[in-house]
């Protein structure tokens, strides 16, 4: 019977989280101050062990910066957007200089997913899209409508 107790608590807690209101700009400004020239947030109020004036947030393994507000973790670049523009971004937030920790408002732009992925993808350093080296040969392929087509292998990249 004891093993069921934590599951019930967990279910109640996740239900409470799902019912929690979306973070508002006013609430965000109550607890944090944002510095648009540096892209950093600092606490306005004590938050656990963090005292007012301390920098808020932590780095994630993916390289983004995140901050926990009222028990919910948010990506800092999305909080910056909310803080400055007063609304949650509807699309994805693109870091224009491709530095995930640079949350200055001038470096952030709202984009559809496909455009954000295009900007994020690394370009082939050999100068030819769809061409890559495999062993002594150069391979070529294209992708269209989500389907890959192999074009062959060649002695030179040209």
C-alpha cells in the first residue's frame, strides 16, 4: 500500500502543474530583472538559496540557459522575449549569432521551425551542399520532399 502513496502524490502534483497558469509578464517582472544589453537575468526577490541581485538560471547540457520560476523551468531566451514584448513567443526563438547562451534581445528573433532549423544546420565545409567525402571518394546526394536520393560517388568533389 505504501508504494501507491507516492504515485498518487505525483499524479496530483503533475495535475496541479498542468492547471497552473502560464507565466505572465507582470509575474516575471516581479521576480526577475532582465538586462537587454547583456541578455542576463537577476533575481529581484529571494528564490530558495538565491538572494536578490544574484544571476538567475543554469546552463543545460544542450547549451541553453534556463531559469526556474514558480517551480516551472523556462528557457531564458523565451523569458527574454516575454519580458520585452509582453507575450509568449508563438514560434521558435532563433539566436541570430548561433550562440545559445547569448540572450541579448537584439540577438533573438521569432521564426517558424523550418527556418530556425535551416539557420541552425551546419553547412558543408567543402563548399558544396550534399557533397561529402567517404574514404578516397566523394559522394553526392540530395534531399527533396523529405526523401534522399543518392547521386553517385566521384574522384573529385567537383
